[in-house]
């Protein structure tokens, strides 16, 4: 078992991570996976709010990804997380979660997100007993709402496609509060 002092922490400039590294990673994944062809003739927008510091993304035709610091109107997805919680994700042992999200870039998920409305909140428990909260709003709709509680280990398995939401829920590894139909409607994003 490693101690907190043994963890390797990566220090990165937030603007560089969000406006350079992650967009390049997404573009490379889309080119290699063929998702760029699947996403031709689509437009997607996302805003990441890190303790009030906002980064925006637009993707047109599955290949033209633009990232900038600042707001854009009416994003399809708005993700909010505290800087402190974001720093926990940038630790080396969690970086696979950021990279694993690239696997969700495909036409099926685009269609799902395009039609999904509501808010999801994810409360993730770290090995240290600390919690991180990620709030996601789809298509500017703050209701219905669902809250998901799970461990970082379960979240890593979910994003790595080693587990699916139904398995985690049925095993008790993920708790769901709020609108259950809304919660179940989002599960294909992780399957």
C-alpha cells in the first residue's frame, strides 16, 4: 500500500491542459479510431468550469476541434469541478480517467448527448476517504437530476469500459439518488 508521500503528482498549467493537451489528445484519438468519420456533419460544444475558470470546446465535422479559455453560448455539455478536485484527477494514478474519456467520442454517444437533457452529479470517493464532485449539465437543462456515488476505483473501471453502470449499481458499488429514469437514460454513455 502506498502512502500519500509516495504518489507522483504532475504539475501542469490548467490553460495548457485544457486548451492544448486534451484537445490534441481528442483529435489524435478521433483520427486513429475512425470516430472522425462517424462524426462528420456534427457540431459539438462543451464548457469546463474549474472553480470559475472556464474553458470551451467546439468540434465541427468530427475533426475541427477548437479550444479556448472563456465561455461559449449554449454548450451541449457543461462540466463543473473545483480546482482542488481537478488537481486530484491530474495525479498520475488518475490520469487514465482523463485519457479514457476519449473513448466516448463516437456517433452513438453524440446522438445520445444531443437528445439528453438534465443534470448529473458524480460524487467520487478517493482511496484517502476524500470526495470529489463533478457536476454535468446537458443541453442547458438543470432538471431532471440524478446523483451518482461511487469510488474512484469504480469510476476508473467505468471509464475504462471494464464495468458498466448496471453492474456497479446491482453490486452496490454505485449508489443513485434522484430521478432514476434520468439516471438510467445516461448509462449508455458508459457502456
